[in-house]
């Protein structure tokens, strides 16, 4: 894992997150392009961060005046990618080394659920790419459906 440097703004947001939710954020990314703040939450603290009926996360969104997205951390790259893309919709995740020395993750999802996994304007796919690179040096995340597997993969919003 690489060292992650946080700006003073990100540190301030993490402190605010912890005071509102009582959960521990291990990382914060301010994504201006998608107008959101992504918090990486310690394993087992998602419920605490979201709150009953989503009340805690709504309160946090009102304070930061941006959409807040949460991802549960995992030391395992496959599990972490599943957590980012809604584990219930992800069939399998394969991580491989490419010829140029970089790593690639191939996420297989049901064709009917592909749009939901990728997200509006590719926001979920972009979040997966950002965090996979930040934590596991995975430079490419491909989201494919089973019928695309034999066709050299069809890229989705990467």
C-alpha cells in the first residue's frame, strides 16, 4: 500500500465526519469533477456511519453541502472493489498483471445490472478506478458482463 497524503481540507472533512457519525474514516477524497466527497470507512463501521434510516449520512451531506459516498475498507483488493461497486451486484473480480507491468481489475456483472454498477455518468466506475489505484496500484478497472468476456472486454467509462 502506498502512503496517502491528505490536504488540510480533507483532514478537516475527516474530523467533521468522525464528530457527526462517530465512525472512523481512514481516507477522504474530494471529487470536484463529480461534486462529491468519498469517505473510506473502517471495516465494520458502515452502519454507524450511515445511521438509522440514513439520518447520520443525510446530516453530514447537509453540513458539507455535497453528496457524500461511503466505501468500507478492506485489505483485500478484490473485496475492496466489491465494496465500492455494490457487492450484491458484482459476480466476480479478477486482478491480473498486464504485459506493461501495471495491474488491471476485471469486474464481471450481470448485463441487466451493469448500468447500476457503473452508475450515472460512470460515477461508481470512476470511484472504483480512483480508489483501486490509490490503495492497490490497479491502473485499470474494467466492468464487463459475462457475454463480453470472450470478446477482449468491452470497456465501460474508463
